[in-house]
C-alpha cells in the first residue's frame, strides 16, 4: 500500500511524497507472532510496537485473523501464546528498561504496553 510520508518537522513541506508501506494490521500481526513465541529473547520493541499500532487504530480483528496463518508459516504454536507471553513479563520489563525507557517520549508505559499486547494475545 502507499502512504503519505508523515514528517512533523519544519522542513517537512519539501518532503511531500508517497511511500510503500505495510498496512498497520500486517505490522500488528507480525509483532504479535514475535511476541507469541517466535523470538528466543524478549524484545520490548515488539510490545511497544503492538501497543502503538493498536492505539493508532489498527483493525485488531483483522490482525488476529491473519495471525494463525503467519504463525503456522514460522512454526509458532499459538495454543498457549498468552500464557507464555505473560510468563515472560520480567524479561520484557528488563528489555524495556535497557532499550526503550530513555527513548519513549509518549505516554506509553511498560505496564500499559504489556497489558495491550497480553490482551490481544488473550483473544487468539
């Protein structure tokens, strides 16, 4: 799909263009697959992205519909995805503190991001 480049800085007017991008639902499904067990190590950027994309209005039903097929392609078992994800909360918290805490400038806390991601995985 094509999207307009969003550039919130003063010099943004000269950068008006269309770029090829994934749909938000595609990004959400990919990140949910990673959080559901595809990654060996917990990566806080996944839950940050899940929460950010969900808060920006992505169609979560569409992403969850796509998730089983995406998981099957990578051999990810979704049968206990939510429980497995929740069991790794401390790993995700440590990753958040190590890699994101100083970068996150919006009002998204680790607890909020983790809750949003867990809530979506509960629906699988």
